[in-house]
């Protein structure tokens, strides 16, 4: 179905005023993007809010898409509208009956909680539960966030190779009373077993810090590579 940008824009503004739109799901592009047909055969592209699913070319990308399809394809849904992204897609929470599908995808381990854009305790708890139970993408020994995956090509083309970090299987976190206290502002020591890779992963937040950050080697964590964890909001990881 072809709709002009003008027509879609007008319909989306109507959605913004009412904060919800209902329709039948006719397409699932990936684990966080669907298309629905609403009243008047109007087409809406929906980006599921507060989550970030693996890219289709990424590990678990196809499984994430299939999981979302299982929940919504061919079904009538209600989308609680929040905002639009830079591509003009409606950002919202997809409901099948009373079930929050966005939340369910995180709980299943087929999407990350997009913490950079959302601070919902329920979504954070769902991701923690999925991670602890190694569901879906968390069964991977070194899961990479979709955001990191999308930027890997740019980084690889411009950045020098990252120093080799201690293999994940042999890591033991710095612990209170051992190498450094939790939340200490004293920098962790550099030893042959704990080389300075230029990147530090805070295990409490799963945030990656670089040498310019005040949290580098000064939080509960360990040296890591440039693609591990989530980038720090201050230093960019």
C-alpha cells in the first residue's frame, strides 16, 4: 500500500493528539518494528518504544523478529503513542489485549531495555531477570547491544585496534576487600593479570568507560574491550 508522506504525516499528527492508535499488524520488519493498518486503511509504521532488539544480521536478530511475529502478526493491537523518531516512525507501546509486548520482548530476552531513552523500573527489572536466567540473547557468552553493533563499522574504520583484554572466562571482578572496594574512587591497580586496555566495564551498571571518564578503573568492574557493555553517557565509552 502506497501512502504519500503528506497523508502519513497528517495521520500521525492525529495519533499524537489522541496518544493511541489501533489496527491490525500486517508486517514485522524486525524485533522492534512493525506496520499496522488502522481506520480508513491508514498505514502506520511503529517502532516499539523503550526497547532495542538485535539487528536482523546480528546474533538473535532473526529469532527476535520471529518472537515478535508470534505475538503480534495478524492480530489487532493498540499502540500507546509516545513520540516520533527521526525517521518519522511512531514510537509507542504495543498492546495485545492488556499485554505489554514491548515489556514481554525484554522479559523473553529478545530485546534490550533501551536505557538511554527510557528509565522504567519494570523494563530494567525484566532485563535483569532475563540476563540472570540467560534467556534469548543473554545465553550468548558476550552479547553486544544493537546500538554497539550498528556503530561497529564506523568505529572499525577509524579507530586503532583495541588492546587485548583478559578473556571473559578467566575474569574475576575486583571485589570489596580485595583489589579495590566497591564504589571506591581509588583507581584499580594495573598488573599482568589486569592490563590497562583503555576501557573499563562497571559491572553494577554494565557501562563501559574510557580513560577520560571519572569512573575509569574506579568502579566495581574489570578491564574490557571497546565493544563490551553499554557506552557511558558521559565519556561515550
